[in-house]
C-alpha cells in the first residue's frame, strides 16, 4: 500500500434526486435530498483509502459548520487533513446537484467563493514520505509551481494530473506529470470526437507520460509512453443509480493500479470496473468490498 497526497477541491454537495430532469420554469418535487462531502480530489482519496492506502488531502477550507462537516467526513474515511489551509475569508464551495433517478445522470451547479490552495501552502509540506502525488487540474499557475518544485526536489515521486475542464494554460502542465487523466468533456472541447484522437495528439507533444481518457458508456482508452494503445469497454451495472463521482473513482483505480505495479492494460480494466461499480451505488462506501480488483 502507498502513501498518497491529493491536492485539489473538497466541496459541500447538496444532492436533490428527481424523477426525471425538469424543463425550464418547471416546479417539481424531489424524491430524496442528501448533503454530502464532494470534490474531485477528495472523492478520489476516499476511494483510495478503502483499498488500504494512507491518504492526505491538501486544499482550502473555511472554519465554519460546513467546513467542519467536510473535515469530519474526511476524518471518518481516514484522510489526513494536516496540509489543509483554513481561509479567513470566503465560504465553502457548494455544488447543487440534480440526480436523475431514471438514468443516474447528474447536473451540477457549482458556487465558489474561496481562495485556491496556494503554492506557499504546498511548499511547506514535507513530501519525502509520499509514494504518489495526485493533482486536480485547477489554479493552473500555482499548480505549475507545485509540479516544478516536485520535479526539482522530489523527482522520484510519481505525479498524476486530472484534466477535467479546459482551463486556460492547463496544457503547460502536461509535461510535468507522469500520468495524465483526461475527461470526455475536455477532449470534446478541444475538438476531438474520440478519446484516441485526443491521446494521440497529446502523445505527439508529451511522449513521456502515460495517458488515459474516459468516455462514459463507451468505456476508456489509454496510450502509454511506449506508444501502446488500449481500449476498454465500460462496465455497466444492471441498474445505474448514481454517476456522481464516477470519473473520480476511475482516477482512484488508475492510481491504485500503479502503486500495485500492474501493467497499463490491467490498470485500465480495473479502473473501468471500479467506476462501473460506483455507478451502481449512492456515494462511495463499499467499493473495497465489491471485488473488482484483479489479483
């Protein structure tokens, strides 16, 4: 098992489950309501902790009831928050989520009024004891400084970078991580109609990284640093209940696979299985008992 630090977001998720997506100007009742801890990096760490990894989270929170709710949830899942920065201004990021009970799809409206995790916060962390660093692709300039510091001072620690959204300048980070994790949304925004098209374009410019791209119900693909291309079908459960965080779960499956020293084909297969299992349940609990890992 490894020691992993995740740098990124943790949010308060207000999830409203509805029986079908509403039309504009509709007034409907929800059939369920829950308040959860969310955030890409935080979700990924919660999944990784279930598989025995020692995980820590580096991000920004506010000392408020909502902030304490998030920290308590991370503590419950064994996530160390010592690297967390408590901000003196702003409020906890909130995602208001409509979860369609018929399809399991989710629509997210995000509100953020909180300073991002800064480079000064990151450089105070002693990284020597970590086996893996996972970065959520946001706050690009600070992230570049973080990744360059790792490359200069701790080059033996592997880094993964999640690229979910097309943020300005994020491509400048691609040469600083060993594993790049792309979303379908990013690929399509860059004009690619297939995941392979994106990965081949990135590989030509950044050939030293292993690349992954998810594509919803069509599964995922990988292109490793040696130019080997792999396609994996999605694992689709008999009933899709909640797709919220499926991509974060996929990323956890990839990181766990590297730390277990699996080959890329096996890593891709495990990550798709794990993401599919996530879609068959509400939240993330119980994934370690779903027997999706390969021997």
